[in-house]
């Protein structure tokens, strides 16, 4: 006796696979036996999406390992600290400190360098909405020249921590050790390994990029809105033509050579 059950159309199956409700094993087996090419293509896309989501969740869990280790020791407020702007020939170095709640809604967050400008702006707003505390510090080119970039970065990071509206119990610092009595963990490539440092890297990057866009209006010849002060071809050519500005780092060789 033939089944009277109506067979789903390919369009209906595609809509079903787009749903956020996972299919049961029985439903998947039925689709795997469906010989229609459109069904098999949709099924492959569905399985690819599930794998991507699984890897995303695994990375998200991995990025909270250091935070969980701090909490296991009785710490509550864990600050991630990162900086942006050690390499540019012009503009400040900016550091940010971010304290996130134990279960932040930030699935998919990543190192700021791996995000587009639009993505960073979006994440910046999300971080502001969920963070328990955020602060940033801007250290001028003059201070960088006086101290050197390494020490200026340490000063910037310390200021970012000290300006938080609640005192952290533990610091997670990207590749640096700062002058603080608060227990801290130095993490190489921390912006890819710690959710708190990743959040700080995004905050620092967005803040610094916005500063450089404003400076670009004062010094339009150098393309700061595009190069953020880094030594691009256009920037170096502009240095030759227009010379050194007050926001250039005079201790950096390409700038020093133009003095």
C-alpha cells in the first residue's frame, strides 16, 4: 500500500534546514536518503553551518579558560588589558581594560585584528552593553618619545586599570607585565586566547582609530584615516613632502630621519 504522506518540496526542506531548531537523527536519515540534488546540497550546507557553530562554541569556551582559572582561585572581577598602536609612526598608544561578567553574551568575539572595521564597531557596542567596567588610557607621542614605546605602553596599561570604576581581583595582560600589586597573568597572543583581552583589544582599537580619524582632519596629507599612523607608502611619501607633524613619534627612525 502506497504512503499517502505528501513529500516535502525542496523549498520546504531548505526552510526547515535554515531553522535554528536542530533536526532529529530520524529526520536527518530521511533527508540523507532523499536522492534529489537540491536536498543533498541543502543538507551539506546545513551540516557545514552546524560544524561552524560547533567550532565557534568550542573557541568561545576555550577563550574563557584563563577567566575560569582566576575565578577558581576566588577572584570575581577579572580585567583583560590590551593595547593598540605600538608600531605606528604617528599618534598615541591606547590601552583598554575591560571587566566582563562571568557569563557574557559575546559568542563569536575575536581578536580585533581579525575583524573588519564595521565588525569592531558592532562588537564595541556589544561589549559596552555587557561589561561590568571599561576604561582606556591614551598616551601621547611626546611621552612615547620620552620613555620609549615599551615603557609608554606599560604606563598606558596601568592607567587603564587604575581608572576602572571597580578594582579588579586579577589581571589578564596581553604579552606584558604592568606595574601593579594586583595579581596578573601575562598571556602571549592573549587577544586570541582570552575573552577579556579580546574585548579590551576591540575597545582600544576602536578608540584609537577614532582618534586618528579626527587627527586626519588636522593633517589631511598623511592619510591617517586609512593608515592609522602606520608607515604605509603614502604616509612615508607625505613625510618626505610635508615633513614631521607634532603628532609624529620623533624617536622612530623614519620620522627621525626627516627632522
